[in-house]
């Protein structure tokens, strides 16, 4: 299995994406004879082998989709060994670094390999990614993954303290990506690694103080076109929304009055009334749902019904209430040899 | 050196004291809650049961330590230290290069810690114990030690702060409890409504409020002791929660009576019907049950005791929080209840009468709408009561209803400065070498349509 | 005329808002006998006196609206002596400072008075605003304005270097607003000015470095609830949007083919063809308008017409293309005396 | 100390040289422009007329000073200094407490300065003169002096930089020339489309592109030298600008032929009609004019000479920029024109044939749509040609069309991971003590609908 070449049918040894629902997705290495336990019951690996990607496979109590694993899906399912970069940032990094097949990229640090997969995909089949991490275990885990994912020829992983030692590569890089706590320490060591035609650099930092020091180091180091960007995803929920209209025309008002007058005499249909004191203990127990209105059986609801249209639901994109507020700052720059 | 101004010092310059019956906000790091102070009755903050006797007589803004279910006054200097500690504990660092799992370095077992807690040992002592029994504490950097300390303090020292409710705190509280509860009316949107409608003392405002009276309360707060609010509601009677946030302001009852009246939107709409029709409606609706004297601009309703019918938003009650029986409830007998009910109805009618008299002049100073219904009809109706050159603001969780409203208003041609906006509100973590926007943010604070009403153009003379 | 009390009819001496169009609005002090020149010709002040606010007044070649001036409209029309705060920030400041009638506020600096007017409006009629500016001329201009705008009793303006000297007020303030280049120098001098019940503080700074130093000073100074916020307005244009549909059903396709075949034989109706080389000099001269499609008279447009619906225009809110990206950071804090 | 890796140094490690006929990007501080290098022909950057002879043979990335209409090579170290200067000059400070009007402190009159300029004095010398004649320069702080200097340098030293076009630079250029020109497809949205569609070498992509070929170019750039793009257009023939950005990439003609074919969307749709119908269409449309040999995956069309019909987007031509006559145009005679026209038509038909053969397999790897038409029908049609488990991305300036598209796709039930998003892109000014988000920003980068196609579910066995 290879991330850099599509395949139609699932083979033994492939790592695939198993989709049960949007919140139940798993990267799974197919091993003949094994069984994967899902919330819909057992899924036999052998039942997946030979299936076409994008098709349904049977679990014992339901079904799942088997999908070809792209770097973007891998980002959603990979084991987190560190905090990772997500697709909005990753995609911008790739475009801003002018990456395309054949380019040579240096990356520090490898982390969980979320970005590395996307970098490798973009520069394949002729490019090279040199990726470094300070942490020994992460390096060996990443190396294994790249091998399994068919990226062994594209990606070279090595343990290294890039901040102290630089990349140890000369005259080779078209682009660099730094995700380091102190990128400004590494930047003076980068020049030698760029190709004679120069190249692009990106540094990712969550805190503005890091960005300030990085930009200073880039200025000092002779970089140009220094730009700091922030890219935030704003997801929408697409759903049917219906706000009931209140009808306040003369005709409706007269109709309403009739109902109102009927109930004026007797009070029996007003089922529940509260005592004078507010039950403040229940202040935060009600969950307001702006869309659905459950009708009580009081006279009010009868009147309201007469005033409200049968709501015409409209499809609308509603912004998600909670969204990521910050991932990090991306600082880009161009290097040209003097 | 400039000369100092001569000025009169305020005469009321004393700290306000917490009293029985006050509505207060209890705030912990992770939650805040509105409750009414009652010596005999427990309040709940999450799962924590609290008796509030200990706070009575202390100044607002004080911190208290929770021991068992009781609250003990804490020295202000100490509480300040804890507040700043939380900021550091919450600081997140992305650099986990040297991440080592904390769990294994603590020699005390969970059981031992639990024992300490139930044994009545204070939070501070527990934290001290934890530090002593940590195998890694000594090896940490100073920063990491501080962070560890504050994290543990946050966990084991249970402090709350008692605050006097304000629009700011109420807005923060409701939003944190679930934005949909108040139609996602975020603090920045609320703030803009008040500003765009030029809400000020002596003004007269029409407020349509589907968010627990939060909008009404915000306008009332800005009135001081003169002006008026006509609170319009969708049903024939208000919901039980329609003034929850209003009561939270602890305004004197007389003040509230003077400033606030309620009216069903249908009654407001009837005022716009042809006169013949109007008279009939008036006769039938100001029923003969009125008891109080209804002077203009003054409602003889005891607002806190007012009739309130259960509605869909309060009918879902978490039973845990209602275990404690209402003391008034248990005292009340059936006939007293009946009487109170009749009273409330009469008072409501009285309010309605005054509200109609106020609106009929069509000289209101501003219109503010937050509605769970489609805003267009509401806005078109209530805008009629505004004087020309007066602003209005309509809020919605959704964008499209306001586009519709915009269009209808544009067609009608009686508005200027029509603007549809949303705002981004970003909060920041500001810490030495750790400054960045908050990791999570609200994705939307709702949409706002604002404008100014003008007289319709009679003649188009523009060439 | 007074900003803090509505009036129905325009009087001589009032400052009013003259509205010609959304981009032609003016604050005008009405002086009997004077004439104001507009793009619709002369507007006699006397023709405005006695008019009801919100009504139309006659210019020699058109008409204008006369509006009551609110602090928010003043912000849109005031003479800029400095950069000013706008309503999204102003409104948040007022709410977060817990302002209401009767509150006492200290402000540094006064600047162009954009915020001052809104503060005064909110604390009127019983509150007090003490506002200070370093710049002598600005102080006297502001004083005049407050007087003319009926805020003389509410607002006290004085020239003062608050950073060096503090407010020079003791035990009086409920709230403070600082718009200073070095607020951290002023903060240690603020404590004495707060009332014994404490109060709220807001500091506005455009740069993050200022915010960092401010927050440090607030921590050191014993402030709590220190929060830094940023509030950005995103305006939408509400307009009719219509995207033409391409109809690709079997029926439409057959119809299209007929037209296509007809023109297959002759090429006379293909009026214009370009030479091989692209005229790169015209690359940026076309302004793409996504909404309107002007039809050329080529055969293509005939086919396209047959495929496209008569577009049903929908009303939509379209985000403005260019918006303000930053005004400043608002740092709020609570002060409690120990 | 880690051991260094052993690795092969690249053999092609030389700087690329600007050549006659290349498409280049000329960038000044405030504008950038795509032009084709032609020794004999003037290019325009705003109102500035430029002859490009001086840049030929110099490496890409070089800076040039504009003197008159000629370009003179500038030493890289010097140009770097100027680049950083601009950043400082653009820095805005809100603290204008000591603001003094600059205008009155300069002893040189405007006329004198203009004289210097026309007298052939270099920009640098002018700036020196200005400093000498400034009455306030000496009294400024060091920072203010630097700022003054850089501001003047920016004004009087007219440097441009020549860059090799890339997706990044093209995207930046088009967007800065007017976002609506490319449907407001901001760089972050474009970047996401490429990532979400897993665009890579050897892949086969369907691209519907209403933005001057920018999207097509971006996909092609990522293909390297293998894979293919079927570029689908709405009319029966492409518009003259449909590959503007593609040509800008300076790909070899053979490479382009191998990678790119065009097809009208109607022809694509016909492939989906019942077979009987399809055959007829096929016969009638692959007209007998085919001249080149049409191997699979290879189009024998000289793309740069291809037939292009004027469309509404290029018909509005700024006459200023077209004063210079096209040299080929002036050389061509009528009969040669006729011949070329016939050739282009044949080549277009040839491309179409290959495109249809490619699509007919229904095994494409990704679909990317940026359309000035409503996207729903386009997406529903073109999605048919994707293999299962392949992603797609649809971009729109407006939100509602994508809501409609979302709904239709949801109804069809052949997609997973359907997501509607927008992104905020914020750029920052990072300068010592002057760091803040840019004062102006793009209010919208458009909306994006992404998803993955799957086989429709045959049996619902989920319990």
C-alpha cells in the first residue's frame, strides 16, 4: 500500500480507513486472519481484502465503509505522539512553500508525522523529504510508519537536535519547515542547506513571542518576503432551520381574540402556575432549543398555534458554536543566496 | 505637573454588603450560577451543595472557601493569589518535547488523598502533602514547579467568589451555561445592541426578549431610575422566566414598577388596527378585575410575585436541583394560592393597560429584538411605535431571517443606516512567552441588523 | 441640544446629522441664517429649524434627512484629531466596565472624544466622566464640544500626563479607560483613584507588546479577572444574488446538440477569434463580475442560454471583501482594595 | 552530536535564468503583474512602461531598478535592504501624540524634486538630497529616522523584482488585482482544495475552472510530469483566458499536451446518457477534421496556439495596455489566419476526444470545481466520473449555492465526510514593539464544500 499511488482494491497489508460514522473512523492495517472489533460488531480483515475502496464491508451487526487512506484522512486518525498540524494549516504550508513533485524539503520536527505525510505526497515520486526529531522513540515510530505507508523512498527520518546542529545537509533544500520551540536558534544554521537557487521557509509557532524572535532571526539571516499568517477553519452545520412566524395581521388578531376571550372566563385550562418565588435553583437546567418548540397544553399554545405558520423549514449553514480559536502562527520567508 | 481637579467625593462610597434575599452570582473557575440568598436553603453549583449562611454580611466581591457544604470567608490578598494561579495553570504549552507522565511520580495513592479530603484536611494542606510526596517536584524548573502547584491548588482548593449581578456577569453566566439558551446572544452582540439603540437614562424602549429577560435587564440597568421599558412577549401571558435576569439585578420593587411593563405582542399589534376595531379590543381586554390604581408610567404589580406560567424552556427541570423544597411553597395553602393567582392576573392586566397607553403615543426611543420567532413581523409591527430618528437593533442566531427582515424594511423605505453584521470575539492568553489567542472560541455570536427609523419620504425631488 | 436627552424638533444651535447618502453624512451645527453646501445644492439652516428629527429637508437640488445625533452617529462624523475608537469596541468597553447611570469614569486620553461621548451618554444624568489628554489643543477642542453637546455637567476635561502623574483623583472612580502608549506606567498610579468598593479597568492598545506589559502591570498591581479581548466587525452586503444553472439533463443536451450541429458546418457566426499568442498585457484588465453575465453574440452564448435557467435571484448576505483587520486589543480587569 | 546523513546532491542545482518568451511575474511593492518576456515589446506595470530587454539572462528572483523605461540589475544584498525597509515603512503606529506634519519641514520644493527625477538622478541620490534638506531629520529618534528614510526610499527608488510564476505568486497576483476576478478564491481556499482532493503526481483530476485557469494551473503544478487533468468548461468552446494561468507556469509544450485536455461540460454530460444516444453523439462530434495522431493520454494540440474565443471576461480591454501591437498579429496574413483557425478547431476536437476516452472509464481521482455557474448540476454530473473513495472540493463565493449542493449530495447518499467551511486568513505585522494583526483584511475567502465519493449503499443491514 502506498499513500502516493491510488489503488482500486484492498490488499493484505494495506492500511485503510474504516468509516462507521463521522465520529467513528479508524486507520486499520489489514492483516489476513485478524478481526477488528467495532461498535457494530466484529469486522473480519479477510472480508475487506479484495474489496474495492469506497465500498461497504460487513460487520457482524452492521456495515462500514472502507476508504483509501489519504494524508488528510490520516491526519484525522493517526496516533498522537505530539500535538499535530491539521489540514487548514498543512495545506497553506504546502502551497506557500511552492511544493510540487521533485522538490526537496527539510522538516524539524517530525512529531506525529501529520505534516510529513502531506509533504511526501506532494513532492512524490521524485522529491525527497528529510525529517528530523529530537525524540528517539518518535523517530523510530515515524520511520516504521513511512515504510508501511509506501513512503520509504521519499522520506528520510533521523534523530537530531536541529536547533543546535542544523540539518547537516548542504546545498539541497528547496523548502524548510520548522516546528521548534526555539526556531530562532536554528535559523542561522539553515543557509547552508538551501540550494544555490534559494528557497522558501516556514516556521510554525503557537505563541507570538516565538514569532517575534523568529522574524528577527529571519531578518538578520537575510531572508525576504517575511510574512506571518494565521489560518482558522470555521465549519458550518448544514441543517433545516425553521423559525415560526408570528402573524400579526388584522385577520389573525381577530381569530386570536376569540380564543383568548373563550378562556377568559374559566381558568381551568391554565394547568400549571408557579408560586411567587422563582425557583432560582433551576436557572441553568433548561436547554433552549431555538428550532424545535414543544407545545404545552395551555391556552397559550393554542393561541400561538393560531398565530404561527406551519413553519417552512429552510436549509441553512449555521456556524458551529465552538470552534478552534488558534492553532499557531505560520511565518513564511524566501531565502536567496547572496 | 498638572494641577489636580477639585471634585466632590461620592457620599455613597461604601462597599455593598451581601444580604438575605439578594440575587447573587456564585463563581468558581469553571462555572458560575445565579441564586437567591436564603440562609435555610441549599444552592447547587454543579454537583456541589452549598449553604449560603456564611456569606451574609460580607462585602460583594469576597472569596470563600468551600468546606463541606459551608462557605468560609477568605482574606482578599490570598484569593488574589489563587486567581492569578489559575491563569498559569490554564496556560498551555505546545512544546511537549520533554513530556513525562505526571501520574507515576506521586507516592500518595488516590485512596490516601481521598482520605485526607474527607478527613476535613484543608485544600492547602493537601497540596502541601502532594508536593512532599512528589518524586519529581524538586527536579522541575521554577516555572514547572509553579505550574504544578497552581494545578494542584486549583484541584484541591475549592474557592468561590460572590459577585453582585450585572449585565456583564449575567451575560457571561448564561452564555457559559449554553449559548442556545439565550439564542447565542454573545456579550459583544448584546453590547452593540445597547449602543446602537442609544440606550440611556430617561429613554423609552420597546424590548422583545426571548432570552430570560437578559436583554430587558441590560436595558433597565442603563435606565438608572428614570425612563421605561415595554417588554413585549409572544404569548398572551409571559413565560415564567421572562424576567429572570431582571430580578437578578436586585432593583427595588418600586423602581421596577416605575420602569417596566409587559405586553403581549398581539395587544401591541391591536393598537395599530383601525380605531373602530381598537375600541372594541380595548374594552374586552382591560377586564374588570383591575385592582391597583393605574397611574401613568407606574405599574402596581408586585413584580417578584407576578403570575408566571410554565413554558417549554423551564418545563425541563433537572430534578437534582429541585430536591430542596421551596419554603414558601410548603407554607402556602390552596386558598392563598388561588388568591395570589388572581392578584397576578390583575396585575398583569394593569401592566398591559399602562404599556398600551405608553405605546399609543408612538414616540418610543428605541426597539431591541431578540426572538425565537421569525423577526420580520415583530419588527415591522413594533417599529410603528418608534418616533422618527430613533434606532433599532434586531438579533438572530441565524442569518437568513435577518436578510428577509432587511429586505422588507428596505422595501418599506422608512429606515436609514440598515446594516447586517456579525462580530468576531477573540480572547487571548497573555502570559510571559506564552501569548496567543485562546485555543477555543465561540464560532458565532449571532447576527445583528441595525438601523434608524425615519419618516417615509413623501416626495421624490432628487434629480 | 443635548446628547443625553432626545428632542423632537430641531432648534437653532442644535448639532444635527445631515444624511444625503450612506457615504455623505455630516454633523452640522444649526445656525440661523447660515447655508450648508451639499452635493444636492444649498441647504438653508433656517429650513431645518422647527423640523421634526427624522424628516426630510429640502436642498436646492434635492433633499436630505435630518437626524438626531447619537454618540454612535457622532463617531461616524466627528473631526479626527487622533485615531478613534469605533462602536464595536466602544460598546464592549461600556458593557465590560459595568457602566450605568451614576457611575464615575476616568478616561485617558480624550483623543477625538469618540469614546467620551458614549461614556457620558451611558453614565448620565447622575454620573461623572473625568477625561484627560496630554495635548493642550485637543483638550480645549474637546471641552468646547462637550459643552455644545450638552455634556458640560457630565464631563470634566483636563490637560494632564496621566502616565506620569496619575489621574490626581482619590477614592472616586468606578471604572477607568486607558488609551495610552505606555499604560503600564500609569497602572501603578491608578489604585488611589478607585472607590473603596473597587471597580473595573480597560486598557486599549493596538500592539501585543503593549498588552503584555499591561497585563504584567495589572498582575503586579493586584488586579484580578484580567482578560484580553479583540472584537472585529464583519459587515455583510445584503443583495440579490443569482448564479445561472447549467442544465445538463438529457432533454437539454439534445436541444443543445441541435444548435451545436447547425453551426458545425459554417463558421461565419463565430465572429471573433484571437491570434495564437496571448495578449498578456491585458491579463489584469478584466473585472470579473460573478453575478452579471453579459452575453456575447457568438454561438456559444446561444447554447449557454438554452442551458441556463432564467436565474432566480436570491437575497443573500455576502461578506464584504475588505474589512478592518484590527483595531486594538481590549484588556479588562477588576480592582478590589485589599 | 548526531551523525550527518549521507545524501546525493541534486545534479540540477543551478539558478534558473530568465529567457525570451518566458512568462514572468514583475513585482513592485504595491502591485504584481504577469507578462511574457519580449525584447521588442513594452510591458506595463500600472502606468509604468517597461522594456524587458535588461532582464534576459539574469537569474529569477533578481531585483532591477527602473530608470526611465529600462530595467537595471541590482545587487542582491542591496535589494534585500530595500525589502526590509518596506516592512518598516508600512508599520503603522497608532500613537500620534507627537504627530507633526512632515510637509513643512522639507526645504526642497516639489518642483525641485521633480527636476531631479527627470534629470536622471538616481533614486538613492534623491533620498540623500531630501535628508540633507529636511529641517527635522536630525531631531528625530533613531527609529523615526529609519522610518523616514525607508518611506522616502520606497517613494523614490523604483525597484521591481522578477519572479518565476508559481501557484502561490499567481494566486497572490490575481487576488490583489481584484478578488472577484477569480471568484474570490483566496490562497487558503485554493490550498485546501488541492489538499482535500489529494492532488499528486500520477493522479487524474477533473477540474471545472472559472478563474483564468488558476485552479487548473495549481493542479498541473502538483502533477509534475505524469497524471492528467480534464479541464471542463461551460460553453461549447473554451474562453480565451481559460488557460492564462496554465501558460504562466512555463511548462514545456509536450508536457502540457501530455497532461491537459479540455472538454465542454455538455460533452461530459453526454457520456452519461444511455449508450444508444451516446454512440450517435460520439460519431457526430468527433468530426473528420482530426489531423494529429491521437494516442491515449496525449493531445497533439499546440496549446499555446490553440483556438480561443473571446468571452465576456476578456472583452473589456483597457486600451492603454493594448497600444503595442502584437508582433505576430502584424506578421500574419489573412489566409494564414484562416488556416490557424481551422487547426485550432481540429486540435480542440482532438482534445475532446481524448478527454472523453479518459472520462468514460469513470475512474478519475478527484474533482475540483470553481464555477461562476451554480455548482449543483456541475458537481452532480462530474462526480459520476470519479472512482469510489475519491475526494472532491467545490468552491463558491456565496454560501447558499453550496448549501443547495450539500443537500442534493446528501440526498443522493453517495458521499462521506461532507463538510461546508470557510477559513479566516489573518496576516500580521511583526516588528519590534509594533506587532499586531494587519489593519485591513479580506472579509471572506469564499466557501468550500468537500467530501469523498463512495459506492451507493445497496443494502441497509445496520440494525
